[in-house]
C-alpha cells in the first residue's frame, strides 16, 4: 500500500493547525449540549436520512447511510435513541464495529435544510422486542437495532451543502450521466459470468422486495 510519502507537506500536530486557522469562536465552543432537548428531538423527528460513523477495535473506520420515513429513529429519553437495522447486504460493518468499539458519530439530514445535526456517543446492539416493535414498517419488525447513549449534540453549519449545491436541483447532473452502478459492481467483484445486467436485476429485486 502506498504510504504518505507521496505528499510533500504533511501537518503532524494540532499546534500547526491552530497557527494556520486559529481558535473556534465562543459560539462554536459553546454550541454542544449533552442531551436530547426539544430542538434535537424535533430535528431527529424530521430527518429521513443519517450517516453512521464507526471504527473497529484497531481504528479501521466506516461511514454508512441509514434512511427511512422521517421519525424512523426512535427517541427513548433525553439520553438514548435507537436506530432500526433494516435488511441490507449482510456485511454489517457498522454492527461489527460497534461490538468491538462502542464509539459512534451520527449526522442527521433534512432535505432542503443545509445545516445538519451531529450526535456523538456510545452504541450497543439491542434486540429489545418492545422497543423494536415501535419501529415496525409494513408489519415487519427489525431484528436488531443500534442503541445510542448520547454524549454530545450540536448543529453543523451549512457551508458544505452550500458549496456542493446538494439540495439545489439546478446543480444536479443530467439524467443518464451518473455512474453506472451495476457495471461498477460487476467490474469490481470479478466473478465469472456475473454481468452488469444480472447485477442490475439483483439490485432491482432487492430494492422492490427486501426494503423491510
């Protein structure tokens, strides 16, 4: 694996960073809270999408999306929430990471809103039937959920979304110009006889029959 030697100037200390960027404002320093208040509850209740960041015991990181109808994340109380684990590809990167290292980071997103909500804490894998039944969809109860003990909540500014234009339709790519995902998967797996057409059919079957 190629090392960092390819980069000519690498910053190796926080002091170097602070000399370049300075210290955060008082507002930024004070914006984090340690519990789910009414504002955080409302934001989570309107968010249909989030990113989960986890790391294994040896620090190998993973970021994974989760999405469902707004309010799909269940708030237990001011310090705990549960994310239902819907059917996926069975890699279970987030789940196995949590078993080895409970630290977790979440970013909640609401369409058209450029600010996001960040939540950090500790996670566990639960199979509490009473809680999981509250997150059933079409009569299907998730087998497990990700329980999170919230340690920190704060709003993240809109600059990344403003720069990217993510919610602005006039910046979106033209139909038919985005990457061909079935072809990418077929080329990457390199399995004999697996074609892009077969991958596309498998994806469509999964998307239409196994969302829940």
